[in-house]
C-alpha cells in the first residue's frame, strides 16, 4: 500500500466512492435494517450495498447485528470509529445544503 499523502487521503481511501458517504450519512442518524438503508439510497444495487457494508464492517466503521430471528433481522450501526468519521461530514453536509443551486449549475455545465 502506498503511503498516505495527508489525512484527507487516508479518510477518502477508507470511505471514498459513490455509496459509502451516503451509508455513513444515513447510519449517523440511527441504526438501520438492510431494507431501510436500501430504500434510503436511491440507485444502489443489492450487490453494491452488500459489498460496501461488508467493507465498512471489515474496516471497523459499521457494526452488523444479527438478531437470530425468523424472518431474519439484521441491524447496521456505526461503531465509535464510524461515529467519529461521520462527525467530520457535518460541515461538508452543511456546505452542500447551502450551495445546492451552485452545485447543480456547475454539474449541469460540465455534463
């Protein structure tokens, strides 16, 4: 593995991509079952959501609790490590909400 350039590089390697930040966002609000999470994230496939959750669990960001019930009930939640990471996203979320118009215009210009 190549060394990290900076702290941002380290964080983005861990949670970069299209789906992990959204998973982090929704789980920061509350623990969720798989189906709830899937319905919350528009456009994510089952395969991709499962893959991302497994990676986040392996990296210590998300915990998975299987309640051993029939029908199966599995909850996903942020670990302490994941909650610390989600706190770093608060400013980014606020910035994105405050600048949605400019962001939309910028993205439309480049597409």
